[in-house]
C-alpha cells in the first residue's frame, strides 16, 4: 500500500513539476518576456541615467543586449511603468557608490503621474 501511495505522490509531483516548467517557459517566451527583461535591466538603466546618460543611449544598449527593437516612446513607457511599480512597492534603486536612493520614491510616483496625466 505504501508503494502505491509513494508512486501516486511521485506521479503528481512530476506532473506538478511539468506544469510549473511549462508555465515558466510560456511566461519566458510570451508577451511578458520584454517586461521581465526590462525589470531585470532596470537598475542598470537607472544607474546609466543617473550618470547623465541619455534615454536614447539606454534604449539602444537595452535593444542590443536583449535583442529588441524598441523605439523611444516604447522604452519611455516601459521605464515609466517600472518606475511607477517600484515606487508603489517602495523599492528604490540605490547608487552603487554611495548607497543612496537615485530617486526619492514619492518624487518618482508624482513625476510619473504628472507625465501620464498630460
């Protein structure tokens, strides 16, 4: 009896693992891939912008690194959405050198709301 129960547990565990892998692959290959990639690159993008880098060069470098063909308005939209999401979560990107936040969280949320409202 124990053997049957163990086999059932292994079978369901394997099925659950297969489902998990399938869902993760769909997310990684689907429409969310760009958002996931941008979220991953966001801290470096903010570091670049804080060091007087332009959004155009950040967009170009993001496209080259991840293989996208984003235009400036699309890049700006992703940037503002990521800033807004992180501001709402209280997750500020910190400077690599002084460990201070690059943007104050309320300022980012207010700026994003103002830009979107126009």
